[in-house]
């Protein structure tokens, strides 16, 4: 029923009580006046009866449906229509009688000792004639109650009817107004709970029906927008996850908001969730904290290159580019951090630095010698024939060393430059090897080293840069003869290896210690520096061989045993073989 119902009931109760009180008063007043009239009539009738009024009193009582009592002025009951006067006590103290004796008129609503019931009494005493008895009439007070209760019943009936009508109305209202609103509310709650498929079906043509239609349109629109957003989000996630660069978004405090797969991979945390953690702490690189410091206030990207020291096994250098992001979704300043693996970059950079240092060092030695000899000659030694000749020869030797060095440096720079090489031709490697062997035959003979060529029976045609390939083979044969003592042998072989071709130079020379073998292809690496120099080596020969092989899509290989000899091989891939093209 609720609070409203309770209030209505309270109001109805109070109103009924008030009306009842008022009615009761009015009824009593009306009845008193009525009794007053009856008393006058009785008084007139009794006056006519004379000395024996009992019978008249009884009759009048019956006729008027009223109790009639005659009371002498001293209180003695003379006659009563419903009781025996002789048995009744003195009535002088009855309030209505006392009042009548004093004022001529009295009324009282009280309990009757004689009848044992509540009566409304009205008594009259004629003030003009003191000899006349007091006439008292009375009616059962229940008359008032009966009338009141009949009125109350009518009121209650009306109230009940009203309540019934109200109830029926509220049921109708619930059916036609509240139900549809509940349906819409339930659907709205489902949508709020994430169920975007919630719809309402109100089969009505009034405003509520329109509300239902508008609601469904709204939920449709919401579905389509959310679907669109979801698709965008998935597309973005796919792009981010398939990027080869690591991408991180951090807030103003350097806390990770978003990280793609590549970023986690590069930071060495592939299976961790960095979101919500401070970036520098999570990856244990304090430099990052500095890089991200004040990032939102910057106008330009900040770059950082750090060596990841957390990995003992593999050296790894990471490059970070942090850019402030002002227009972030939340309105707060964020930063975007791109991470890339700069290990190879760093290696190249360091190699270049090493190379420059090595080149300077290599150039410096012969230049210093030349300067010293020239200075001595200028200082007067030039006049001395015995000194001048050997000095000029020394200067010549150093100058040609310098020249060889510069040629090798230019050569290796060109090979490393990665510029695509258009000048390749189909060549028979047998012929190429034969030319190189022929070139070195005299040197070999002078050193008493047997230099032999083992060519392939058929043509070993490959797509090669003639100059480069000759220079590679030349270096190998040159080394082989240089490091092989007299009585030894150098065998140059051209062969097929799998689908590709093979150039092999085998010697019976001094060999290379196992620990040096992996390094002989490095630039400027020499097992024995003094010996190499004495032999006129630059330390770049094998590096050139390696680069020529790589440039042709092939590779180099070295085997050696100290005291027994070394074998160097250049493998060329099948693609440089014409039959495969
Ligand atoms: P170099 O100009 O000094 O010969 P290379 O790059 O050609 O420079 O060779 C590097 C080093 O490898 C040489 O200094 C030498 O110690 C070693 N080496 C190269 N070829 C041979 C070989 N056939 N036998 C023994 N040692 C060799």
C-alpha cells in the first residue's frame, strides 16, 4: 500500500471521527429540542388529566415512544410510564430535575439507575405555578448511537467504494503506465551492464510506444558505434602487434599505459605485462628515467641508446626515441616511446671507428719511415752515394706499401659499401684460376713451392665480377705461397660443391693456431704482425676475400693445423651458376 495509502487512511479516519463528533452533538441537540416539545405536550396533557395521572403517563409514554416521569417538586416520583412510581427513589437530586427546578428547564445525558440504560432526559418545571409537578421525558440514548452508526455505515460504504475505484485505477495505471516504463528501465539497466543487444517491444501507439521505438533506435546506434570502436581498437592492436618496432605509451610519471608485443620482446620481457609499472624500473635501465623526465614539456623527440646489461649471454643495444604526446585520449600529457634493436647499428659504428683507428695507425708507420729517410737525405746524406741508394730503396718500399695499403683500403671500402655491382659476367672459373696461378708461378718457383692447378674437367661457369674474384683468389694464393716454406706445395682447385661452385687453395705451410683461425677474416688481423709486415701483407687480404664471397652471395671457410698447412675455400651459391638460372 505504501506511505500514500497510509496517509489516505489516516485522513479518512480523522475526518470520519470529526464528522461523527459533530453529528453526535447535532443529533443530541435535535433530540433535546424534540424532547422539549414532547415534554410540553405531556405537561399539557397531564394538566388535563387532573389528580390521577398514572394511566395518562403510561399512555403518553407508549404513544410518544418516550419514557415519561412526573416528579413532585420535593423530588418524589408521582408517576412513570415504564416503572412503578412507588418503587422509585427520590429524584430531587437528578441533574435535569434540579436544573428544571432552578430554571424551569433541564437536560442531561446520563445513566438511569432505574432502567440501567443511558438516557437523554429533558425536564420542565413551570415557574409560574409552583404546585405543578416536574414533567420529565426521556429516550434511550442508543437512538443517537443507532443513527450515528447508520450514518457511519453509509460513509464507510462510500469510502470503500472510493478505495475500490482508486485501487482499480492504480491497477490500470500500473498496467498502462508503469509496466512499459519498467520494461524500458530493465532494458536500460541491461545496456548499462554491457548487454548491447537489449531491446524493448512495447506494442503501443502512444507516447510510451514512441519511447520504446526511440529507445531501440538508441540501442541500435550504440551497438553500431561500439562495434565501430571495437573494430578500430582491434585494427590498432593488430597494427601495433605486427610492428617490428617496439611501441610504448607512458604517462607523465613514466608509467607504462600501453606496450606492443615487439616492445616486450625487445625489452626482454615477452611474457610480462608492463602496464601499470614504471618503465625504467620494469626494464631496469635507469637511463630511461632520465629520458622520460619532463617529457611532456619537450617540443622535440629525445633519443637514447643503451646497452641492455641485463642479459649476460648476448650483447644487445637498444635505441629509444621518446616523443611527447599532447593529444592523449585522457587529456593528460603522455609520451610515446619507440624501441628498436640497435645492436647491429652499434656494431657497425664501432667497426667503422676501429677501422679508422687501424687505418690511421697502418698509414702512420710507413709515412714516418719515409719522412725519417727523406729528412736524413736532406740533412746531407744525399751526397753520400753509399747511403743514398739504400735510403731511396727504403723510401720506395714504404711508398709501395702505402700504395698497396691504400688500394686495399679503397677496395674493401668499395666491397663493404654495398653498392650493387652491375659488372658481373659469365666466366669460367677454371680460366680465372689458371690466370691467377700463372701470375704467381714465378714467385712459387723462386720459393721452391710447388704451385698446382686442379681445374674442373668441364667448364665451371659462374656469374662473377672478374676483377673482384681475381683479387680474392690472388690474395689466397699469395698468402699460401708466403706462409709456406720451400719444399711445400700449394694446390688451387676448382670444383662443384652441391649445386654451387668451389674455389679452394690448400697449402702445406705453417698453419694458423686454432684460437686465431676464427679471426683471420677480420680487417687488419694478423697472427704474427712482424712477419706479415715483413712479407708485405696489409692485414686486409682475407677481409677482401670474405667480402668478395659475400658480395657474390657465397661464403668463406678456413681450416688449418699448425705445422701442417691451411685450406681456404670460397663457396659460391648455385644462383651464380648459369645452369641454375
Ligand atoms: P696479410 O696481408 O697479413 O696476409 P691477410 O688478411 O691476408 O693479411 O691474412 C691475415 C693473417 O692470417 C695473416 O697475417 C696470417 O697470419 C694469417 N694467414 C693468412 N693466410 C695464411 C696461410 N695460408 N697460412 C698461414 N697463415 C695465414
